[in-house]
C-alpha cells in the first residue's frame, strides 16, 4: 500500500471516529462542552498535511457532520470552511509555535468557525447556541494532546521500507 | 454554501432524499454509540442471582394478575363506551396499533430534544406518527430514514401539543420549553379553572396526536384576575430521558 493510500485509510478511520464521538451520548449538562474533534483533525491537516486535504473533503465532511447533528445542511460546513481558511492563512506561523501557543491560535480559529455557525443559527432560527465557546475551549485544550498523535499517524514517509 | 443552507431551510423537501439517505447511513454510528447502554442493559438482564430472578418473577406475576383484572373491566367499559357513543351518534374512535421501538441514540445537539429509534420506513414509520411510552405521550416522528427515525420529544422548544385538562375539559396548547421536565401552557385566560395536580391529556385537535393519552401534570399555576394570561407549568408524565422502549402509534386502518 502506498503511503498516501495508507494515510487516506487512516484519515477515513479518524473521520469515522470523530463522527462517532460527535454523537456519543453525554449527560445533558455536558453537551455544550463536547469538543469538535472533526475540526481538530481538519485544522491539523490544513496546517501539517495540506497535500491530503482539499475543499471537497471539507465540504463533504461538514455536510455529513451537519446531518449527524441535525443542523441545517451546510451550517457546520461553513464553520469548517472558515476554520480551514484561518488555518491556511496562519499555516506557516502555526507550525513554528509551541504546542500551547498553537492551542491558543486553534482556539481563535475554531472560535471564528463556530461563531459563523452561531450566526447561521441566529439567522435561521432566531436563537443562539448555548455556551458556544465551551466546545471551542475544550477543542483547543485537546490540540496539544491530539497533534502529537496525528504527527505519528500521518507522518510523511511513514515507513522506511515503503513499497512505493 | 449559503445557497445550500437557505435551500435546506426554506425548501426542505428538495434535499429530503439526500438527508434521509445520509441519516440512514448515520444509524450504525448511533447504534455503536449506544454500546455502553447496551452493555449495561445486557448486564442487568444476565448478571443476576437466582434469588433476584425468582423475586422479580414473583413481582411480575403479581403485576400481571393485577393488570389482567384491570383489563377485564376495561373490555367491559370499552364495549359500554362504544354503545353509549353509538347512542349519541358520535363518530367511532379510531383504534390504535403500536409498533415497539427501541431508543438507539440521542441527537447530540443540546438545544433540541430529539432521540433516534430503531424503526424506519421499512417498518412503516411515517413523519407525524405519535410516540408514547408506558406512562404518557413522548413526542412525534419528525424524520424517517430506512431503518431509523428521529422522534422530537414534547419538551423540545419547537414543539407544541394540543391538550385538554382532564378534570374540566378546557383545551390548551402545551409548549416545550427546552427543559426536559417542563411544559408550558400559553394563552390561558386568568379565570380558567386549572389547579396544581390537574392531569393534561391529548385533545386530538390538530389531527396529529390521538385523543386521550396522558401528557403532563400541572405543577405550578401563577397569576389570576388582573393578569393577561396565566403562567402554567406542567411536568411531562412520560419518562422522556429514561425510557428505552417506546411505542409508535398507528391507526388500525393504515
């Protein structure tokens, strides 16, 4: 299996896993704190492995996420696109930061994305998402723990004895 | 993207097939996410001592006996009710059949009270079907996939159900509040005869929910003469956040 194929396989598993975590039952009071794992993975990919991701993947992932969450179709997708744009703009910079600083930037970027989601919510339904930044904060807090794992899983030239 | 959002919001029927297909594809995820609960249920069913089983069996036998006694009276009462209604020339009430379904997931959005059940289009489920549990009205089906369906609970902020006070027959609308333990009755005049403890049953008006199922119990009435409307709070009778099995009602002639 080529490296890219292997990485896409890993990515598919990661996407599935993050979708599963997105619907995993939580006590009602904890729900607003649920991290957006998919946002974390997308941000990682845009920053470190832009060769593996493109706008189509982001849109498809976003639409699936919307259906899973019962949102208007395209709502979270818009958020993901905003996040991807933010990450693209700051890509070179984020790479140079220490993990904690990266978490800070991720907080801002994911926060902007979720704000776009919240705007759509307000425009469509006249209500806002309760504690919208709670999930942003938990997502950003997970960055320092998730990015090393993703480094290992999605490292370029993963195997020395690659059969390419 | 904005176009997609607007189309989905304003013309939901356009994207309905795609959404239904995606929702059906999502059902394995919901089932998988329900594993801890399944394991717990399995444990409860299998990891029991013999003494516990005997005790439970005895309790169930006693309960069955009591229920059978009630059922005997019920049969006679139903027949009598039918005769009386015939004498009054009123329309015959439609009988309801049920499909038993099991909860497999909860929509992860904290704003909505929507649960996912393991019955869908293939089992004849359709949008608008009423859902009850052993103690009362739970909600209605809002989205149908092939093997799964989404059920909006009566406490969802976007939900309202026509009810009537069982004691007096006064009609009202019970709205969801977003709190799983609260319903609100709106636009009741201050002189309405309603008290704490009154039972609210579905009135059948609106043609969506069948008549006569218990919905909620009034727990608080505020206001009185001088106020524009009464502020009435009610507590749903169905165990909305606990029931694992629910019944989907359908008319016999369907």
